[in-house]
C-alpha cells in the first residue's frame, strides 16, 4: 500500500444519508457504561488530594505514602491487557459485572480500613477491578455501536467523561476530605457500583467469540510481568532517579519480558495478542498517540499542582477547584470530537488536537509568581483540555477501528493499557525534569524554574507525537495495517 505522507489528507466527503440516531436501548446502555467508566476515572485521582489525611489517619510514613497511589497503578496497568483478552474469552458482560462487584467491595474495605496493610490490599483490589472493568466496558461500548458516527459519538462521550472524571476526582477528593472524611473517597463508590451491578444484567447485551480458544498462559505471564516491572521502574525513577541501579535493573527486566512476549506470541497457537494486530499501523500509532496524550496531560496536572501550591500558595481544595476548568475543556473536546472525527477523519483530528494542546501548554512557560497569572493558567488549561480530548478520541477511534467484534476486547484492552501506563509514566518523567532543573535550589522561584522547564518538554513531546502520528497513520478510510 502506498500513501503520501507529505501532507494531511483532504477531508472526506460528508455522508450521503442522514446521521443515524441512537435507539432508546442504546442510550440506556451508553448511560450505564459511561457511568461506570466515569467512576473508574474518578478513582484514579480522588485520593491524590487526600493522601496526607490518609497517611495521618492510618499511620503511613511519608516515604510509604506514595504506595497508596502506586499499588493501584501497578495492578490497573499490569493486568489490563490480560483482562481485556479474558473478556473476549469468558464474556465481556460477565467480566464487567464481576469487576464492578469487586470494585464496590474493595471500596468498602478501603473506607473501613484501620491499618496501612488493609488499605493497600483494598487499593490493589481496586486496581484489579479497574483492569477488568475498563477494557470490558469499552468492548461492550464498541460492539454496541457499529463503526461510524454513532461509535465515534459514543467514544467521544466516553473520552470526555473519563478525562472529566480524572479532574472531578481531585475536586471531589478535596471536598469529601474537608467536609466529611477521607474514608468517603472510598465509600462514594459503593452505591454507584451497586446500581451498575443491579442494572447491567438486564440492560447490556453480551458478545463473545463463537469458538473460545485457550488462554495463552506464557504470553499472559510475560506481558503482565513486563508491565508490572516497567510501571514499578517508572515509579522508582520518580523517587530515586533514572540512573539508580534499582531503577535501571527493574526497567531493563521489564523490557526483557516484553521483548520475550513478542517472540512468545509469534509461536503461540492461540496468542494473547495476535501478531497481526500488533503489526497494524492503526494499532501501533493509535496507541502511541494515546500514550503521549495521557503522559502529557496527567503530568501537566502534577506540574500545575506544584505551581499552584508551592508558588502561588493555593490550598489542596482550591487547587482541585482550579482544575475544574480543565475538566470543562475536556468535556467540550469530548462532545465535539465525534463530529470532528466524522468531518475531518481520525488522522487530522489527532494532529489538530495535538497542535492545540501543545500551543496551550507552551503558553504556560510565561507563568510568574504573582496571583494574577491564574487567568492565563485557567485559559490555557481549558484550551489544552479541548485539544487533549481530540487526541484521545482520535486515538480510541483509530486503535479500535477495522477489527472484528471478537477482537474488540483485545483492542480496547491494548488501548486501556496504553491509558494506564501513560497516566503512571507521566509524573515520574516530568518530576525528573523538575528535579534536574532545580538542582539543590529551593523556594518558589526554584519550583517555578523547574515547572517551566518541564512545561517546555511537555509541549514538545505532545507536538512531536501528534506530527509523527499524522505522518505515519494511513489516510482515513483506507487500510491501516502494517503490511
């Protein structure tokens, strides 16, 4: 297949017929699945603001406090691909409902915890439940809507709520901690999970392959072990530095297992991830785009948290409320993304979103130490949120298009794994940039200098990712398989 990479393709012609409408049942399925995905997204960030209160309440030492977030991220990122494939084998609805049951019970356990060990157990279980619910829910979503405008609209809404949930988690965590207790950051999940479990069996229609192949155990072991080690290594990098022996050893071991996974899959009779999928250009570059989108936006929240609290002196609750503007931008971007993809195609949407996000992020280099700079921050995060959501929806549509329904669980598992790893990777990477820039200096000016350097890196990364995706993705409407 020969495609020109010198310029972006012309916009595809508008559809000849009327845009299809969702049925009442499809709207109900969409509302249920989006509600569950929003809840999962909230869980990623709801404890971030509450961490000091949790540590004080249960006796966590300062050095161990980060494990409240890390234990969740390890389980969520490490097992997502495995559960995505299990969803294809045993049924997406069954895994989705089972995951929601575990999420509700583990949230109750976390809210009732009286020791660090019990809380960390609850966080691991929450992470495992998230690794099951997210790809299964996305697969149910994509199979409920045929490729085209309805699926693009559904994925746009899903992306908007996932990103808005990440922001809402920070706000909700601050409110619950200040007004009630950090325990309510866990308890708030229980009624939502119970409602989804009660409604899902009668609302959602399951789908699974006609023939159920055996689970690829060697593939599952190598990819899960590799992802766990990589995520753990990234976490260590944020603590000890990228060149610490333990960090390097962990990252190299993870890379070795992931390399071994590729060779295992080439020889497996029923591979966890068929090699032909990994060779598809849409899968490779779609997921690369998604990785960069999540690395840059979630780490930008971390950088701006440092700026707001360490430079401007904002409280955790005020910081969370400031990010409400970013959440509004992601909602606007998500609502618009389906139409943008339909009008201009996946490739153009990704490039447009990346350029908008990069420009908005770059403007934050101008931030200073006076309180008046909050106006620039709010405007830039709103615009950047719109651009980021265009990239994310473009990535989701790209990474799940052109595959049969029986492989949608796998495709959404890969996409969800990309999301989880991106969220986990962003903060250590940008934290290392801030630390390197600050050196031994302290104080607001030093923090501002470190944040500015990381903002430059962040902007350059998202721009490079969008332009590379634009160069290597196939033209809309044509096969994107790699050979």
